[in-house]
C-alpha cells in the first residue's frame, strides 16, 4: 500500500466511526450499539470505477498476511492506522471526533471531514469510500473483522 492508500485509510477510518453512529437495532430491547473502540483488521477489499452510472471496472484487492491494515480506535479519540504491504510496514497516528453523523479526522495537521454510511456490528465492519468528479466515481469497499 502506498501513501495514497494511507490517505484513503484515514478517510476510511472516518467511515468506521460514522458507521457506528448509523447502526440501529431492529428491536428496542436490543438497543446496544456496537462500539467502534478496538482494533479492526481488513479481510477483504473491492475497488470499483464508474463512468456515469456504468461500472467500468471491478477489482478485488489482495488482502492476506502480507497485505492488510489494522485500524485501532481508542475511547479517548486517538486512532492508529497500521498498514502492512509486501514491501513495507507503516504506522500512523491520528485523532478523531464525532459530531452527529460527521467524523473529523486530524492527521499531520490537516482535518478531513466525512459524512458516510457503513455497517458495524460487534465483529464486522464494512466501510465504503467514495470519491467523485464530474464524470467518474471511485468506490472502495473494505471489510474488517474485530481483533
């Protein structure tokens, strides 16, 4: 994974936190939201590119013992992003805060703001990162398991 992927990981981290805020229970008696706090290891990822509303490409990204990432959220607002790729290991620190459905990630002096939807339960986290321009849309979907 390279520096671009690292930036996307930080943005993905925003999806993780917001996903926890958007999760709701079907039964009011079971109103116990899963907590984002803890470590989450990637287990699969799919990258899609769309032109207009037509999917131009879909590629599964290799996630294995030599290519993965771990997002670790603490209850005090700290976030550690660890990436392992075939050629290098990288660990980065960030902070996060949540207001409503918006997550603010601060990393290297810059704050990124994201408002998203995703899936979070006690053991599984699915993040969807979307980037768009006038004609193209890029979608990265990553599934994590709680460690």
